């Protein structure tokens, strides 16, 4: 095969035109591409294959050929296009082909069989696979010349057509022997000329219609002497009179035209030719399932064998639908030999790998590209990654052919076998021990085990059981008086009775024991059970110090004393039940929670925990609080809010007993965060890092679990600080010109406000592309620059999906941007393309564009300041301003100190409306016919301290001190009315001062003179808030 060229380090960053221009071996080819402007095509995005003749190849052309071509752009273009293919074909692709269609339209032949050479026509590829950003170059040793077109009749149509059932006949519509003059061929699917009409008769149904041939229209022509049409059917001349000529499926019909009067009807001498072959409709291909589709393709033999070996074939022939990521045979062949051998010997592992290639449902390529991961039938997730150039990878494999549809799903062909992530092997379950083995393993029961052995009870406690054993520790036995130990050593019967007094039938867990008052032992007597107020459990006089040590045949509860059965005594009178205490009283009675109770008191949480509840309290002991670092204790003493959060982290809603806690993995606290629960193998229960040392201390309004450490909630990680539009642009680095312009026009702070805004942001390159005189003009005219910048900003947050559904967008400059979406999905605003969309910020979104937008020159927009002196029956803006051509409507919200877009127009409020100068908005005329609401109480509104936009509540002009009587003690001055000018600006006519009588100067007057007219808007400055009516 051809040798591979060593590409430059940045070869793939250059396009084809750049790579050839810089190589030095393609001077003539690059010159030719430049002369025909094809260098532009080969510089654009795309995927091309170029067979590039060297300068030596061009030099080998016959003398004068190159000069002639350089002087004949059309011929040169044909030859160059014959060297270019509209797809990227590497050498590995070429060797599997025999022909390639070029951009010139003709085919190149490929010969790679039987030698180490690859021939393109007669030219040899001498260097292959020079990759570029938009395709690949193969260097060849000869110039390719496209084949010359064969001479013959001008073929105007040559194709198969489908005949509707029944035979078909052609007849002329007027004179059977007439001659005809060809007018033109305007429809490639038919002979279109005026007044020549061939009709068709369907013999089966005896119906007549113009050409019952799919995509063939009527044939019409003007009758003129000297020109003739001839019809050949299956290369035989039809009757000259055009009689009824029957046409059947399989027939070839040829229309020939000659300009010679009386010319012979010979096919070879025709001037124009139309060929029609009558064919049957192709049968619909039988739809295949995924397995059949893969079999028909031929590139999935290894995959199909693996599916067969693992009995998964039938599953993928089922209804589905399924999505299969199908590795090719080459992908399987690329696996290491040892991997292939291992999978051949382990069908379970192979089955897992195959199921990792299959997802439930039918996910087309567009669906896959919108996902980040896909759950497979194996259970694990495939990761999806889409590169900047649009290539799609699942894990490390690339989808090389997408959307191969089947009757029960879709196949995406991939170039590598996917391997699911390995799961850690579960640790082996510890071998379960019986009661004797459990006691032996613990090491604290040597005396008990010796006594059981001495009394032949060991085997009994290794039996099926289940048993409950109250097991005294070695320390418990050591605490017995010496004489008792000696007596028992000498009296195995008495020892046996004592030991049996420690064993009960059945498996009684700690929560079962705590709910009993006595337990019948195998010795026959009853053990008494006592649960103290602080939750400690005693059997007779011995305390259970470790509970619920489970074994295969029962459970052990460790006790701190040896139990001795007593002679039965008369039952004492039952003691009166103690008065039930709440959680606070229970903790106070215990005496071990002074620090906790003090903290609850300091944070005013005591009464809350005396409430109905129920609550679950994880109560740290005084020792737990004492174990905190001194600086932590001091900090909490000085920060009751932090202390309150910590205490609430110890309390959960509801009554959760120990058995409930042990069955949970986390518990939501009243602080809001979750406590984690962990139960160790030996049954100890931890909440976070604290152990529950006494459980189920019940109270009237809940339960206490005593813990040995103070719980501290984790502080949530701070949310990353979100950037506003200005900060986002600064962080990007490509908008220095835009940011400088915003700064120069004092618009920076506006785009740091709450918004939201949509900004179409030109890059620095876009600004650099402006003519120098434009840049200089804008630098010296900030008003013009402001208009241009506001033309790039829209109110609201319009994401790309919103933009493409619009045809126009109103900007803050007042004019509309036009939106255009091309057939290939590119989005333009005016003449600028959105090259990066949906760059989100805290106060809106940025769409990056490749050109600076310039607003159209329009008539000036005029701001009008108006009000409505009555309440309308329908107050909506849509109703009240119906028919008004306006650009913006604003109301100043004195509370937020921001202008807002109102949805209703209310009395007493002043509104700003922006409309073209041609509108001449007049509120009194606009609302003259408005239906009014009959209100029992006049309207009123609260005015805030500062500036407020208002209107008159009455429909006649009155002095301000009359109109504003309700706020006479609260306002300082009133400004208005607004007098717009033709340039889009305006002035306020008067300033009226509260408390001033008379006139200061031309437009500064007292409120006795200042007249407030209906339908006008006014600004009033409030010294403090007050009610306006």
C-alpha cells in the first residue's frame, strides 16, 4: 500500500487548502484551486477527500495542456472537481471500494487488488492519509482527466416509470398525421410543450386520463410543418399514424425528434431523445428485526456468534424496542487474544458484556447525543460524549454508523467492544457461630463456659434452639464470694440449676425483654425484668450491659452479675405506676443531662420539647458535652443560633424506638439535615459518630436514646458564586471591545442589574471587522454607540429554543431584530449568526454572534407620560391599549425603585409609553370610550418615601394643592406634565413646591398655581410614605 506521510504537528488544525499551500509540492495545484475559487470550498467546514497531483505530475502533461487549462477556467474547474470527493475516505476505506463519485459527477476507479499499490484510474497513490481539519489528502503521481461525454442525441429524460395496473396506450389528441414543432422541455419528468397531448386509456377499467404514468405530465406541442416526432417501442418504429400503441410492463418507449423535413425515423439520427421504461412498482422490502438486520449486513458475525452462545439471540428478536450499540467484526478482532479466549470460556461474563451493549427503548442518534449516560440491560450506565466536531462516543467507542433501523429497534455501529465497569466482589459473609462458639470467640466468658462444660450443658447450647442466654462475664463470676464458688464447684446439680436459670427458650431480643416483666427460664423459675427511667435493663439484680449479641441458634445478653434463683415468695403488692413524665422531665430526673438541659434552656427550646410531640431525642450525656474542645464550648455559649442548630440536629419528628432506628440508614432532624445510622456486626447502633449507649427511654411525648457524643451537623458546601452578564463576558475574554463600549456608555451597571436580559454579544473579531471610519465615529458619538449597544439587548431571558420560534425580537433600543433559521439549522439575528448559544448568567443569557448589529434608521420614538383618572371595567393593558402601536410600556415601582412592565392600567398611577412619533398618543382620546367600573369607594394607593409616578384622580384640571390634599403633609414637590419633542426627548413643564405660594421663576411655582390635569402623568416626591386618594 501507499506510504504514510508524517503530518506536521498541527496538521489536523489546518484545512485542505492551507495544508497544500504550505507543503511546497502542490504549487501548481494550489494555483489552479485559487484560479477557480475552489480554494474557498476546500477552506470551509466539511469532509472532503482530495487526490492531489504533485507539481511533477502536472509537468508530465503534454506540452501546452497546462497553459490551455489555466486559460480555460471552465475546463480547469471540471478537472479539479474530478480530483475531489465529498466525504473523508482514508486508505483503509479506499481498498474496499471499486468506484468513487467525484464532485465533477464522473466516477474514479479504485484498484487495490493483487499489489501493494492503490491506483486511482491510472494514477498511483504515493503518499496517503494526510489528515486535515476538513478531510484528507492522498498524493498521486498523475493528473486525473475526466472521461469525455459520448456524442449523441440530447437526452431530455431517461428513467424508469411505474405503470398503474392495466395496459397503456398513447394517442395524439387532434390530427393523427400532424407534424409538430418542439417548444421546450420545462419538466424533467415529462415532455412539456404546448398543444401536443398524449392521452392514456386504462383498458382494464376503461377509463381515460392524461398519462397514467407516475411523474409524467401531458405532452403538448404546437403543430408546425417541418419537424417530426417518432415513437419507437422496444426499438421498433411505431405506426406512423400514431394509432393505438399498447405499452406493457417491461417495454421501452423512445420518443425521437428530428428537424429534417421528411427525415428518416432512425434512432441514431435523432436530435432529441426521451427514454421511458415501464416497470412494476418495487415490492416493499420485508422489515427485518435487529438480528436479521445484523445478519444481512455481514459485518457482525462475531457479535451474532456471541449472542447465540449466550442464548440472547431470541431476546433481540423479541418485540422490544431495543437500542443496540453493535461492535463490528474488526472491533471484536481488536480485542487481546487472552480476552477473547477468556470470554469463550466464560459465557456469564460474555453475557454481561453483550447486555452492556443493549438499552431498553429505541434511542435514535439525536436522542443519544442529548444524553450523558444510558442505562443498559446489564444494569450499568454507558457514558455518552459528543465532541466539538459532532462525533459521538459511547464510553471509548465511536458511533461510526447511526440509526440503522429494524422492526424492533435501532442499531448504532461502534468501532470498539464496550466493557462494563467491574463491581467490587462482595466480602464473604462471616460464618455464623452458635451461642457456645460466640461466647468462646468473645473471650470474656471463660468461667461460664467452664461451668457449662462441668455440668454437661455445652452440647445443649450448641443445639438448634433458639435460646436466650443471659451471660455473666468473668468479672461477674469473680465477684461471687469464695465460699459460693467452692460450694458450686462441689455441687454440680446446684451449679446446673443456676446455669439453667440464665437460659430462656426462644430468641428474645432487647426490645422483647424490655417489654416483659418476667421471663421463664429453663430452670423453671422466672427472672424479673426491670427497666429504669433512664432505659437501663435489669434481670433480677444484674444489669444487661451488652444486648442483642446474635448467634446462629439464639441471642446472648451480657450481664454484670451471676443470677441466683430464689425460693418463691409471696408476690408483693404492685407498686403504683410512676407518673409519666415528658422528655424534659425525664432528662431532669435522670441527672446525667444537665449540660443538655442548660443548652435547651439557653436557646428557648425547652418548651418545644415539653410539647405534644412525639419527638425522638438523641441525648448526649454530660460526659459527651465535657468532651467537646473548650473553644467549641465557648463559641457555642456566645452563639445561640449555632447552638440552636446543633440541638435541633439531635431531635427528630415522631417516636422512633431502637428497633425503628436500626432499620433506617438516615434520619431527618428538626434542623433539616440527616443523621446517618450505622449498625455494627455486633449490634451496636451509631448515629453519625455517636453510639447509642442506652436506648428506648420512653417519655409521655416521645423517646430518648442516650448517646456518648455531641452530634454536629455538617455545613453545606457554599454554592459557587453565579456570575452576572458582565462578569460572564469578562471571564470569557472574547468581549473586550463590547465591555469597553458598555463602560464608555455607562451601560455596564444596567447589565449587572437583576434583569433578566438577553444579550446578543459580538466578539472582538466582530468589532474588529467594522470599517475604521465606523469605529472612529462611534468612539466620538456615545449616543449613537448607546443606541447600537441597546439594539443588542432584549428584555427577558430568551434561550436558543425560544429565539428560533420567533421571527422578531424587541430590543431595549426600541427596534426589532429579525430572526432567521436556515434549512441546516443555523440561526441568524439580522445578518449576524449565533455561533455560541445559551451562555447562562445570573441575570440572563448571552448568545455570541459574529457581527455587530446596527439598528435600522426609524422615525424617533416618543415617550408619553400619562394616567387614567378612573377605574376601567377591564383594566388589562391588552384591552385598554388595543390598536395602539407602541414599543414599550413602563411603570415605576417605588418599592423596588425599578421600572416594570405592567399588565393592568390602574387609576392614580402614572405610566410611560414609548411609541413612534407618527402615533401621537393622547390618553384622553384613547380612553374616551372606555367602559368604566362603578365603584362604591374611590381608588387609593400607598406612596413610598422618594419619587412616585402618579396621575390625577379627577377628570378636570385643578390646582395641585387640591388634587394632592390627601398627601399634603407628606410630599415636597410635584413635577409635570411631560412635554415630548419631535426628537424623542422632552421636558417637564413645571415644578410645583408644596407650601410655596406664587412663582419662583418661569416654570417653578407653588402648588396653588401648579395645575394637575387629568390623563397626564406626574412625579411626586414624598418626604415619607402616605396614602393618596
